[in-house]
């Protein structure tokens, strides 16, 4: 069985790109490797295919991701209603770096459940592992060019969001797409893992801190509240825990786990949640959050809200476990 591609939709997206002289590509705030990689890959592919177009990948630059390439900081007042392509984000308030932009149409390419952004051409598919997989399918099925750098970024985005093809979002289509990506580009992909997984020893000590201080209860629910002073002690920032949370996927005693990190600068708690059973995005959405069924985030403002969130997640684990036990008894 091959990949089921909506060729007409992909072709319409390609045609819209082809006819736009100016294009701005944006992704979600607090980017992860998939958001960064998919954005830069699409920008570089369009630039390579159409050298005369003005194409910008916007959003806050993150020094941790500099190996993927540089983001752009265009002066929006000099653009004449560009095409806006949003990647990896379903809600307008989480799109990074488009304040003051007057755009024409929106094209949306995303693997999150649908929220308020509806693109003129809208490719929303929650069965895809990553936005990078979708951009890869777009490039492989249209006349958009696949340069070495584009292929490398796409590989990084897919591997990262699927956690090396180990998460539930991985399907045969993911493998099919990656196989085709590697066949067509012939990139040397093994060295790329350094970009994703090399980290300073201090960060490994921080991982040890999390492991030693994770509270795990009888419902297989795990949580840790990471204070700002701890981030400083280990020389990491408030975005680091969300980059580490997937490391905890294969622990017998965990069904749902969450890292709650003090973000002193923005006066909120930055919450990452992962699950191996209960659906968590509906819970996250009660606390200024959302995301995927089994990988979500939230931003509660007070410790009281944090405690409610912890209780909701704990109850979801209990209900899930009770249900599982009932099924076994049948
Ligand atoms: P993270 O734990 O930060 O890697 O986020 C996991 C998933 O949840 C990603 O798909 C994010 O886009 C999404 N997410 C994270 N934080 C929020 C939030 N505050 N609101 C909505 N979605 C979020």
C-alpha cells in the first residue's frame, strides 16, 4: 500500500506558492525541532525553486536550533500583502512573529487537531507524524526542489517529532516518506543525530535531577515542578524540560507524566505533558493549552491552577487504569 496523498490539494498549494511573489512562513511560539525544521525546509525549497521570490521564515530565533539555519526578520511594512503559510500550529494566538503583518491568503499545513485557523487551502491531518513529514510530502509530490539542506532539515523534523519512529504518531506512511526522502536526496543521515541528541554534560545532570525528583504515584502519574533556581543551577532554560520529556516514554511505572517549569520571565508555568494511554489534550486545553492526544502543553498562571491540572491528569490515569483492569477481568 502506498501513501494516500491528496494530490489536488498539494497541487493547489503549489500553484498558490508559484503565483505569490512574497511569502511569509510562520510556526508556533516556543518552537521545537519540527516547527523550526519544517519552516526552514519549506522556505529553502521555495527559494531554490523560485529564486526571484521573496520568502521569509519568521518567528523568534532560538540559539539552540542554529544548526537548522537562520530565521528572517523582514520589515513587514515593505511587503505588499504576502501569502502567509502557517506550519505546525492550529491557533492564531500561538503563531509566532506575525504581529503587524498584513497578509493576503493563509495556507495551513498542520498535524494538530483543527482549531481557529482555517486556511484558504487547508491541509490538516492528525495522522501525520510531523509538520516536516507533510512538507516533505508536498515537496516530493510537486515541482518544489529538494536540496541537501532541505532534506536534512526534513529528516531532523520527522525523527524528532516521532522520537526516532517510536511514538504513536509513526505510521507506515512516515517510513514511506522517509524512505523516499533518503532515496531522492541521498543525504548522509547518521551524523544528523548529533544535532538532535548531543548535549552538554550539565544537561545530563539536569536529566538526573528530573529522574531523581519525579513524583510517581500508584495511578502511574508522574510530575515534577521545576523551579527557576534549579534551571539556573544546571545552566538550562525554561524550554529545556520540554525537549527532554520524550526521554521518559519507556518507563513501566508511567502512564502520564508532566514537567511543570517556572517561567519567571513570562510569569507563567510552562507545562509539557506526555501520555501512553489517556487522552491529555482536552485536559491541557482547560489550562491555556492544547496539542496532540498524547503530547500536549499548557500555560497555567498560578500554582492553584497547576494543582488543578495535576489532579485532572491524575484522575485521567486512575480512570484509564480502572478501565484497563475491568477489561482484563472480562
Ligand atoms: P511541548 O510539550 O511544548 O513539546 O508541546 C507538545 C505539543 O503541545 C506541541 O504540539 C505543542 O504545539 C502543543 N502545545 C504546547 N503548549 C501549548 C499551549 N500552551 N497551547 C496549545 N498547544 C500547546
